[in-house]
C-alpha cells in the first residue's frame, strides 16, 4: 500500500481539494481523507510527501501509432501525399520487429514522461507493440491495423482475430480491439467483414475517418457516400467506435454516430500537414471527443496535453474570440477520454484505478501560478510531471523514468541509422 501524504487534488473537473491523504492499494485508490486523519487499519509501506505537489488523474492519448517515434522527424515540411506515398509507407514496408518494439518503447517513454497513463494504439506488428506495452507497464488499448486492400486481407484478419483471442486476458492494463486502417484502405465489403468479426467477439473498433477534405471528396466520387456513411452501411456503428480525426465530418454524418462513438482529435497533426479547418470544430459541441497525438512522424510529439493546448489556442485565434474554450473546459475534455478505456481511471475517488500524475508546479516554467489547471494547460512541460503512476505502480519516480531510457535511446539511434541505410520499400497502399 502507498500513501500520498498531504496532497492537493485536481479532480477531473478541475476542482482543487487541499490537504488530502490518498491511500493506494492493489492498483486502486483505497481511501481519500483529510490529511492527518488517523487510518489505523491502513498500513502503507511507502509514503510520498505531497505537501508541495498536486495530484491529478493521468492523461490519455486516444490515437497514437506509438512505434512511429522511430520516425520522428523523418518527413518534415512535405504535403500529405508525399508524406504518405514517398516517405512513411515506403519506410514502414521495411520495418523490422525491433524497429516496432523499440519505436513503441520510445513513444511510451515520451508519454510516461509527460504523465500519459493510457494510450489507444493503432499499428501493425502487434506482437511487438504488446511486448513493449507490457515491458513498460503503461495502460494500452491495442488495435492491430488491417489494410483491406492488401492481397492477404483474409489471412491478416484471421491473424488479428487469433492475436486478440490469445491475449484478451493477458493483463488488466491491456485491452484489444479491431483496427481497420480507414475507409479508403478498406472498402465497404471489407469493413463489413471486420465489423462482423468485432461483433462476434463483442469488441470495439478504432479507425481513421475523414481526416482530410480530399478523402471525403474521393469517397463521394468512389462510392457516392461520405466515409462515415460507408462505415455506417458496413454496420460499423453497431459496435463502439473510436474515430481518429473526423476533421471533415459533415452535418449529415451526425446521424451515423451514437453515444458509443468517440473521437480522437489531433490538432497538431492537422496544423503540420495543413489539413484545413474542417467542420469538426463547428460541430464539436455535438461530438464526444478527447485528444490524440497521431504518430510522432506527423505530430512531432505524442503528448495529448500539447494537442489540447493547441486546440484551444487555434480556435481562439481562428474565431477571433479569446473567451472560447476556457481552461477548465479543455481540462475536462482531456479527462473525458478515460471513458474509452473502461478501466475505471480518470477520477480521484475511492475505488478508481490509481492512474495518476503528481505535479510539481514550483518550477521556472510555471511559477508563479494562480490556478494549477491553467498553469498545466498553458505553461507546464514534462519537468513538472514529478511522478507518473499506472495501476498504483510508479513508472516515473521523482522525475526519473523507471524504464532504462538511455539504453532504449541508444538502441533507437542504432535502429534509425539502419533504417535509413536499408532505404525505402514499396508501399502496400496508396494515399
Ligand atoms: Zn493516425
């Protein structure tokens, strides 16, 4: 049992509760009480003095290709079609298991360092992704990516189903779902097959939809339907769906979605790839969303706090209205994403999963602050994240990651050199 002594709590709504002791047992918050109140039946083996710290729920990253941290910076300042067709997909076609494993560890290290306790991953090489998740201890929802246009689609779907069956019960920190890449790489009949499999196994799906205006135009040209309508007609919204992006969702598409549809919004990627101010921004009041990062090759970072910060600033700027998106509202959006994992995380209350950040805001970046949430949203960085805890286990402790990061970084640079020397292969799909 651990005790966080005399902490100031920042709740999921952004409210602050001062002078609290938090007891953590078996991965869950066992008790919260006024600091110093005797709890004789609770005997912590470790006490962290949080007198100078704030404790909040961890952050969640709702959409990441975590392994792509191995490609961070490989394709800068190019248009999306060049980014996909001439850079990322050709390099990805020659990736090794070690690239995926180490790339995923690099991404996880970045996330844990920034207080991210859970990530919804979407990538191939799922055995390596799973290995990295387990080795690190982060909470991960894994959606093995399926490209429907690949000739081996049926084999791949069978392989993913088997992987999910084999690992469904592995760990309380791991959840699994189907990951069709997108509507444009999975035609409707293929989507329907994947959705049928998800229904059979009572699992959700995670896919890219309507990321760019061009994708919507091409879908209308190809099928007469929007990407959302294609998924709807494939039965996709009969299961819970995590939509990556949906930046170019249309008003008519709103009739496709339901209370089990979540959006992972990734503004930094849209800014870097010049994806435009899609209708999502104006429809966002009608959508359940939180923030994702996408892969580090497009976003540069895998930190949802940075995405939320950019989202608020982008809309204040674009709509010439500084009052929009007050910091508490953005904080609540960040916290809302915990619901996707169904792990009981995201709140600081008894019986909640102990997925927490301990913040030190007494640093040059955040001093002097007036409200801890505005300090975190607009000024904080990873140096303010003193501890990151997942299911009661410290994965960052007193400013230092538990994983051996220097070893992982060394391996990352070694693999990066090999990757460039190996060069590009042939992409399986075309953007
Ligand atoms: Zn993505």
